[in-house]
C-alpha cells in the first residue's frame, strides 16, 4: 500500500514539473558538447594520418572509433531518444513522463560511457580497442580487406603485438577457410599478408613457431584440396598458389637473416606428413631457394651442424633409410646441373659450400671429382673429366687433433665413405664392367707429372680400383 502511495505522489509531482525538459536538454547538450568536439578532433587526426606516407593503422583506427567506440548509429538513436519525447512532455501524463525519465537516464548513461571510451582511447592503450574490434570484425566480410590492409601495411609493430595480431588474423582466416563461400576473402587476406611480408619484424618471422606451423598447415591443406579433391575448383588451386608464394617469401627473407628456428619447425612439419608426393612438393621450392641463397647465409648465424637436419644430409645410411635425404640428393643434382651449365670454368662457391656440407662423411675434394665424372655430358667420361676444370671441391675437412696417425685414419675413413656412397648413388655408372673400362682408359693416358690432368688421372685410377675391389669382394 505504501509503495502504491509513493508512486501516486511521484506521478502527481511529475505532472506539476514543467522545467524537466529544460534540465534534460541542458544535461544532454553539455555531454554532447564534450563528446562531439573530442570525436571530431580524433577523426581529423586520423584523416591527417591517412595522408601521411606511413598511414599507421589509419583505416583501422577510424573504423574502431566510428563503429566500436562512438558507434555513430547508436549515438543517433540515443540523441533521438533524448530529445524527441521532450516535445510531448506537456501533453503526457505522469506515467508516461516517468517512462521518458527512465529513457533519459539510460541514454545519458550510454552517452557518458561513450565519452569515457573516447577519453580512454586518447589517454589509454589503443591496442586493446584494436584487438577487440578485430575479433568482432572477422564476421564482417565487407570490412575485412580494409582492416587487415591497414594492419599489415604498418612496419615496426612491436613483436608481442605482431604475435597477437597474427593470432587474431589466423583465427579469422581459419573461419573463412572452413566456409567455401568465403574462400575468396581468405585468399584476399593471405595475399595482403604475403605482399607486406617485408614489413614484418625479423624477430616475428624468426621466433614465432606458431606462425611457421600455421603457414605450413595451411599450405598442406590447400595442397590436399588441389590434388585430391575430385571436383576441380580453380579456387583451391589459387589458394595453394598464394600460400606457396607466402611460404617462399618467408624462406627468402629468413635466409638473409636467420633461418635456424624456421628449419626446426619445417623439419617437424615435413617429417610429420608421410605423403611422399607432398614431401617432394614442399621440398622442391624449399631447396630451390635454400641452394640459390646459401652464400648469403654466411652473414647470418646459420651453422650446418646446428641448423640443418642431419637426417636430411646425404650419407649411405640416410640414403637407404630416409626418403627425405633422397629428395635432398635429387634437388642437389638438379641444382648442380644448372650451376655447371653456366659456371663450368669459374670457381663456384655455391657447389663448394653445398657439396662440402650436404655430404658430411666424404672427402670433399675427391667427392667433387667423382660428381664431375658422374655428370659429365659426354660419351667418353674419362677424357672429358680429365680435361674439365674442377671448379669446386678445393677444400678438405679440418680436424682439431695433433696426432698425425689419427688424421691418417680419419682420411682413410673418408676415402672409404666416399667410395661406398658413390657406389650407392651411382650403381649404373660405377658398375663392375664400367669400372674395368674406366681403369683401362685411365691407364692408357699419360700426362706430365704434377699437372692438374695427371693428378686427376691418378686419383680416379685409385678410386676406381678401390671401387672394383669392393664390388668383387661383395660378389
């Protein structure tokens, strides 16, 4: 009963109040007077930023301010809710006037909240607003391209912010990937990221294992769709193309800086996928870039023993047990033929570096001679090899030991490993019949002592006789 009396008295009071509209208008106009100039100043600042060469997050910040902080559409509704009912204040009863007051209180609360949000934007951490907006925007296809272009075109983003941005970005891309109708949007976003890869910090590209894993997995899924999907879809092929392009961009950038962590993550990915066709598909571009940029690695922290997977190097054991080592060998041979075609008479530091380190158990000097012999483009291998310039294999291995007998033993072991690997890799070239033929041809040739041709003749003669002995002992 008492509550009912209080409400009745309140209604009577409201019916007698005539200054309420003026009070509401005064409070509302005061708040809008604070909000509007502040918002305009921020928007003008953002537009000025858009004209500058850097354009740091200009498009993103404008959308955050308009759609997430000020929320222009909501602001218009609030202003309408505050001022429109006041025109009817004089003709309304107490109950409806109470409703208008409630609407006013709610509207003023929201308006005050907007002002505090704008203040926080100006004085506080803009990143939290950006992250919140980006997480919401992944469901708005219309803004995705504009927003992420604004993000990835910025360079010098702090490393931990780059990680957070990429986590949101990858989550957004995963949602798009799983929706066939939105695949084109996915492709647009990956293209943006790939085109702006030079803006990413080396620390992000180098240390972010999650980033490496995501890119590898996307590429693998795209490859599966392209190769195993019965319904041929150009979108699948294009998805693979842009992801493969991104993979190459990352490797090229890291080859010039530090590729070790990338290699460890890459090794885990390749070895986890047992599909041999896929392994070849991803290792072919990897080795093409790796081999062509191997000299630039000298200026980085790359160390063969610490960075490159030892299981992928070519030894007799790896060749027989590890398919990846055989792929390494195939790609090295492809690169070798290309290099020899153009640099046959000039010292080749690329072949020097690769033959020395990819074949860790052999004697590098003698192995270079065997490779030249195996790939010489002539029917008369012996004559052509002796007459060709050996443009790599100039350096043997160095050992930290002062005992000469140990070094002799090591060298003998290297020779043995060289012979075994040559027979394993080139069984047809070094067949028993061919070895006998090569030995006769070498014995029929004579050159002046201590000449390059005579030294090569003696080495080949020695190695071929040792190969023949090993073959005869195994028969």
